[in-house]
């Protein structure tokens, strides 16, 4: 193991930075694998998996026990939230360096929350993710939950919003009260559905009352060692008062050429890739979302498999790109 990597690992252990420890451990495993020490790399990976699974299972079991009685809509008699277990969370995310730093800062602050509290400081608890569709806002929430070992509790707005006067606001309070009973990541996807601008003349009085309630709840909400993450594609439709209720607001943009190339390569990692001019490919994908990039790679991979070549070539990728352009134009 390189001396610098060893020093970084020991510094992370000394500061109890579990996120840094996890990343450095994986760097060690990859270094051993690159040296051809496959058996050692596999053994090290199995050790880390067992350790992580035991810690997360214990943490998640406690949280799920508290969250087992989900709040339900009185009218529809259906759960107001769904719980996504850690094994179903996606966590591999390709971001630009500047956005990755902001996500990592949230994770580091959460890990160090007790040390911050000792100095009268609070970790970032309420996060708003905004930006165009298909660029990773949902994935960002899942990545945070996975990295921090928190169950993801996703609000079901189809059950939340009611035509009955006052019930939507009541449902909101039920969800927040329940989420505060145990550490979790409370995820409000498409939060614009309950946080629309009160200046919109087309909205009825009930929606404006819901927005007032939502703002009040956000002011009062102190997560029990958890996180609140809200996401929206329609940030311009949000009530202006909502923005200052969040500790951090992150624009998740469309990927650049470097990110597009990395997404394609990650998605195609299970297959052999032939000679591909990645510069040409990524230029053809100008203005594509991360989700569209994944679809390009998946469609190219399927074609390679069906043609029994199992080798992805430039033509496969270019044809997949043209198909997406055809139905989005």
C-alpha cells in the first residue's frame, strides 16, 4: 500500500470520519486488485461488506421498528409514505467535481454532527435539490441515505393531497411527526405540488393554506439525527419563502461531456466495449440528461447482446442516441 494512502486512512480513522474511511478502504481494495492480488482484494471486500451490513442492519432495524406503523390517509386508507430499504437504494452517482463536493460536505457534517453540536453548530439538516428532469435528484437522495445508513422514507403525494378542507395539512403534520420518531431520510419528491407560490392567482385558497402549514412545519422541524431532502423540477414555481427554510440548496445540472462519458462507461461496465470515439459520442449527446445517457448505454448494450456479439461498438451508441433524439425533438 502506498505510504500516502496509508497516512490518509489513519487520519480518517483518528478523526472517526466513516465516509472517508469507507472511500479509502475501497481505494486500498482497488490498488490490490490492480496489482493482481485478486484473492486478497476479494477477502478485503468481503470483510468490509460484513462490517457495513452488520452496522446498517442494526441501525435500519431500529428505525424500521419505529416507522412500522405508517401514517395513513383517512380518506384513502393508504400509507402516506413508503420506506425504501437500503439494499434497493442506488448510490453510484456521477457528478461534476463542484457538485460532488457539496454532497460530500453534507455527508461529512452528518457524520460529525455530535462534534459540531459540542460547539453549538448544527449539521445541514434540510436540503433542496433542484434542476431539470432526469439529472439525478432522486438518485441524490438515495445516495445520501445509502452513504449515511439511513432508511429512505418517501412521501406519497398521491395519498397526501386531499380535496377535503384541511386534510392535506393534517396529513403533512402526520408524516413529519412520524419521521421525527427515528433517524431517517425524509424525501419529498416533486415538493412543488405542496409548495407552490402563494402569489399564483390560479391557485385556490386551500393550496395557500397548505403552503403556510408546510412553511411552519419546516421552521419547527428538527430531524432526530436524520435528514430532510426535497426535490423539484419546477424551482421557479416554488414559494419564495420556502428557499430560506433550507440549510443547503443544490442545483443538479445536466451532465457535461466528462460526466456523460463516465455514465456511459459505468453503465457498460459488464460488457466489452470496442473502439469508441468518446469525444464524438458525447458531443452527439449535447444537452442529454443523466437518465438519457443511461438509456443510450442500456439500449446499445441490449443490441450488442441480441446480435450475439456482446461487444458494444460506436454504431450501437450512435443509433441509440439518434433514437432518443427522434422522440424528444
